[in-house]
């Protein structure tokens, strides 16, 4: 009976030891085996693993990229203007052994990242004026500022087994006392740009109008000259044809006769007309000697 009890106890102890000797690693985790507060092995291979029961413990750290939303903080620009910066940081554990030895947990890591990022922001913003930060320029131009902050924070974070993937500024807030001054400056700058565009447009419009007026005057002058030339040519052709039609005495007399008839017809077109003619005139000869 006692033998069976001993065997059962040993079996239970063996099962406990076996269970304590096994641990699993998830796909997105690092697993660090710790013995007497020292890491003796690190693995990121998913599946079942073994350790010394009761002596070893396992610390897990995430492999995935994590987002830490840093609380807003105030920085001072190069022109001594206070600004509130709201930003976030994307980071991950790159060296789990160093991470455990230097920080030990993600909460401590976020506190350290908070301090590192704030110092980097304060340093970079201290080299920029408020106008360099708040303006209407292309936002892509400020990516160099963000890249510089990211590199600076990543370099320091490597000492803790952390890789900083990105640092992004969500927004810049102005102290209430500075908002009106900044908005007034921005409005003034926009008005100056608008005035410049208007002046440039008026100048270009005047050049176009002057050129059009010049072209119109040239076209009108050419048209008048062409018309005068055509009129002169027509008069010359008329006189030539007229001279050709009446180049003999008979034709000349006939022409004068038709002119006299036309004049007589025009004189007698209305009622109660009195015509006074010289006896020797062609019209009188026509009337007296039909």
C-alpha cells in the first residue's frame, strides 16, 4: 500500500516537473528564459520549448510594432515662442535580452521613450522659428524635421534594445496668447500674396490689351489702304470703260443726248413743274423739234 502511495506521489511530482519544464512561444512574442535574474536564452521560434523546472522562469515581450501616444508637452522655438506638441511614436523590441536587462517591461520602456522623444523635440524645435513650423507651405517639406527626430530618438533607444520605427507629430497647438498674433500674421501674408497675384495679373492684362489694340489698328489701317486702292482702281477702270465707250463724236453726242433725257425726266417727275430752257439747249431742241 505504501509502495503504491509513493509511486503515485512520484508520478504527480514527475508530472508537475514536466509541466513546469515546458513553455510555449506565440508567433508574435519573444521568450526569454531567466535563471537567478539572468537571461540564459532567448527565442522567437513559435511552438513548445523546455526549461529547467522551478529554477527557470520565462519573460515574454512582444515582437510586433507598438504605438505609444505621448502626452502633449510644451517646447520653446528659436524665437522664444511656446508651442504645445502632440505626437506619437511607433516602436518595437529589437533586442529582447538588452531590453529586459535595461528596462524590464513595456511600461518602463514607454516612460523612457517619452523622455527621449521630448528631449529630441525640444532640441529640434529650438533650432526652428515659429514661422518655420506654422505656415502654408507644402506639408511634405516638414518630413525632414520628422525624419531627423526619428533618427535621433532611434539612436538613443538602441541602447535599450528598442527600434523606433517612426515619430509623428499629430498637431501643434499655440498658447492662447499667441494664437491671434499668429493668425494675423498668416492673414497678412496671404493678403500680400493675393495683392502680388492681382498686380501681376493686371500687368499681364495691360500687355495683352495693348498688343490687341496695336493689332486692331494695324488691321484697320491695312483695310482702309486696301479699300482706297480698290476704289482708285475701280474709278480708273470706270473712266477707262467710259472713255472707250464714247471715243467717237457720234457716241459722244449720243451720250450727251441720254444725259439730257435723264435730266428732263428728273425735272418732269412731279406735278406742276415749270422748266425754263434756253432755245439752243439740247433739251429745248428735243422739245421743240421732237
